[in-house]
C-alpha cells in the first residue's frame, strides 16, 4: 500500500517545460516568448533557430524539452502540438556597481529570468 500519485499540473493533452536562471532581463525574454506563442511547434522551432536574439537558442532548448516531455512522458503526437502558453518570470538580480565621478557610485543590475513553455495537442480538422 503506497501513497497516492500526485495529480498532474497540466491537462491530459498538455506538457510543459521550465528553464530557470537565464541571464537576460524578463523584458527581453518576453519579446522572444511572444514570437512563438500560439504557433505550431515546427514553425516555432524554425523561428527560434533563425532569430537574431542571443537568448533565442536557450528558448529553443526549452521548447524542445517541452516537445520531448509531450512525446515521451505523456504520449502526445508531436505533429499536432502547438505552443499554448509561454510565460516569463523574474529571478534573482546580481547587484554590481562602478565608481563614478564626484564620489558617486553607479548601480549595475544584472537580472536573471525564467521561462515556462506549455505545449498542447490539438485535433486536426478534416
């Protein structure tokens, strides 16, 4: 007699992946997340591959992880997946500084952020 299994955090036709401690500001990361929201995963991967933004490679890795979770852990069909949600959150901020003129001190904030991507299987219209 074991303990009960934890309930799933997402629906039966969904899978998700989370990537934390990304060295970019949430505002910049949200621009990349907005690029893939609502798209089919193949198109989203292509957009991230050819994006000029530095952080797009890390977002692509997170999307690939969500696709792999959907296929391997939940048995979903990869060809009918769409990016249902992609949201960005703040993480820690490294506070650095630099001496400035007249005895002042310039604050340098180095923010980190995190992204969560949820993919959903949709029914194909015939």
